[in-house]
C-alpha cells in the first residue's frame, strides 16, 4: 500500500518535470541577470548600513544628552509630546471614520 | 570529462571568474528550476527563488568544498532560500497564500499546455505545506537519505522521517477525500 503510494508520488513529480520545459538562457542573459541581482544586493546592503548608522548615531546623541543633563533633551520631549497628541487624535478620528464607512 | 569540466568551472568561479560561474549555473539552470517548481508548485515564486539562488551561489561559491555534488549544494541553497522567503512572508501570509493559490493554477495551465494531466496525486501534493512537501520531494524523488535531508533543512533525522511519513499520510487522506 505504502510502496504503491510512494511510487505514485514519484510518478507525479516525474510528470511535473516532463511537463515543465524551461531551457537555460544564454550566457549573456544569465550574466545580465547576475549583475542586476548583484546591484540590488549592494543597494540593500547600503540601505541596511545607512539605517544602522542612523539608529546608532541617534542612540549616541540621546545618551550624550542624558549624561550631560542637557535641557534641549527635555524641551525636545515636550515638543514631541505636543506634536504627537494632535497627530494621534487625527489618526484615531480617521480610523474610526474608516470603520464607520466599512460598516 | 563532464565532471572534470565542472570541477574546473567551480575552481575558476571560486577564484572570482564571473564567466565561469555563469557557465556553471547555466549547466544547472533547468535542474534547479525543475526542483524549485516541484518544491513551490508556483512558477512565479520559482522564478524569484531561482534568481535569489543564483546570487547566493555566487556569493557563497568559495564555501563549496567538493565533498558533495554541486547539484546537491544548489538544492541546499535553493531550499534554504525558500524557507527564508516563507519566514519573511509570514506576516503577509494571507496575501502570500492568495498569490500562491493563483499561481498554482498557472502551473496546472502550463502542464496542461504540455499535455500533462494535473492528476489527483499532484493536487494532493500541492495542498501540502512546504514543511511536509520538501522532505517528501527530497526523499521520494531525489532519493536523499534522511540524514542528508536533515542537513539540508537543519533538523534531526528523526524529524525528517516523521515529516515524510506524515506527508504520505496527508497525500493519502487528500486522495481519499477526493474519491469520496
């Protein structure tokens, strides 16, 4: 029983191989494909590096400000709070309106 | 002769010869595409994975140590790339699943175009989760040992064995459901 099923499974996979005809592209196309992927990879790495540097410098700045007890840090937090409250309210309002329209 | 040529191409590619690498990949292109199609049942994902696999092979070619066949090494890279893709798309699973469903019908269409019937066994295999389909494919089509599959999937031999058995049970169940 199990052997039969295993045979059927193998045959099914074989049929897929038979039914899919994909010949290899020529060397120039493959080389172009590789170069495109390499460029994408490099771009992705650069983006990740930039993001890492941005986060790292942000952490360093915050830490320095905390250690120096700089007033700019506290003023900054207050300004952020003042800006964030209306933003959150607007966002919540929009969300509830969207919910109403869906219902 | 062919093996000697392949060995030479690998060595050249490991030394940074891009032309040798493309020639090497061209030789295995159809093989790896066929593997990806059977693993994903989705021509769109197979195409995407093929390009990712090519890039990973290019970047990691120096780590190939000639202890296994080059094609087995390619299968390992392609499988791990697919697993990574599934993890990455876990958050957008709904969307990914919908796209997968749409494109598995693209596979049916492609097979029918080449006069191959998408039979009930294929249908049953296509419903399996990749977790079960991959070990089943590697064991019963490519003939890898449980230990080798464990190495490819980074899991224990016992786990592979139980997944293969479960996948057969699931295929059987799906086939009987279709009959009933």
